C-alpha cells in the first residue's frame, strides 16, 4: 500500500492483492499504482480530473481508450474486476474504507471468474442471393418468377430464424452466456469461457457455423469478463 496520501483517485479495476509485483502500465497520464486492503487491491491513477476530461473531447476519447487498455494489460497477468469508466474516490481513506467493506464480496467474485475470459460472438444475418432477378419485360414469366422469389425469401428468413433459435439454445446450455440484441440486425452472445477451453471453443465455433449457414459468425478476442460481474 502507498505510504503517502493521494487525492482524486481514478480507479480502473479491483484485483486480488498479488504476492509478487506486477508490471503496472501507464494510465491516462501516469503509471498506475496499487492501493491494497484486506486482500483486495485497486488499480489507481492519482490526480485525474474527470471534469477537465469531460470538457475536452479529444482528451475524453484518449481517457476512455486508456481505461480499457489498462484493464486489458493487467487482465493478461491476473484476474480483474473491471470498473466503469469514470469511477473515482475523493481520497485514499475513502478508497481504503471501501475495500475493507467490500473485500469479501470482491474476493468471491474474483474467485468465480478466475482464469475465465469473455468472448463476444457476433451473428450477422446473410441475405438470399438475388442475382437471377427476372426481367420486367418477361410478362407472366416475370410475375411467376417474382412470386417464386418472394416465397423463397420468406422460406429463407423463416429458416434463418429457426437456425438462430436452435443455436442460441444450444450455446446457452453449454456456456454461461448472455444474449444481446444490438441495433439493426446484428445479434451478439457474450460467452464466459475457461481459458483452458479456448481450443474447444474454436472447434465449437466451426460446428455452430455449419449449423447456421444463413448467418455469418464472428468470434472476438478474449476479454476481461465485463458482462459477468
């Protein structure tokens, strides 16, 4: 724990107090430090003025990116409880009191997500190939082809919905997960997966894609478990 009093403490995340020194990254402006109490440590950057950041768009964007970067860099070495951007404490005393009060809760959560990664699995809907659109001058053949194309579209989208419902049920039975319907047609499933099962997840992705030919599946990189704490 720091021996000096710090004010206006910006906090990135909580971790279990390490038994060996961590190589802590640069934060928004300064090197991040640890403040520890009751077995829990806060990743802290002192003397960050949130008010000044909010008054400058460029500085605010830089700060948001730095926030995510710091969490990710520490996550590569230990389990983290990431905090929302903008979390701060007025003084070291208030932070220490918070750590002492919530130590048991945070340690329990850290234990639950130990060695687990969050993955974002995107489902992007494909469209029916319409390259063979009939000519408008084809008369009755055109009307028949247009009707057939409409029915093919309906059949395609019905099958697409069925694929999604079946694969979502399959995935949620296998992994701890959360389904998020994004704006537009893209849908996401957040997965919480043990780091030991990364190769298994890759194999599962191939099987899921085969089961969903009317969707494009995209699996993101391992992330801290933002959505499971």
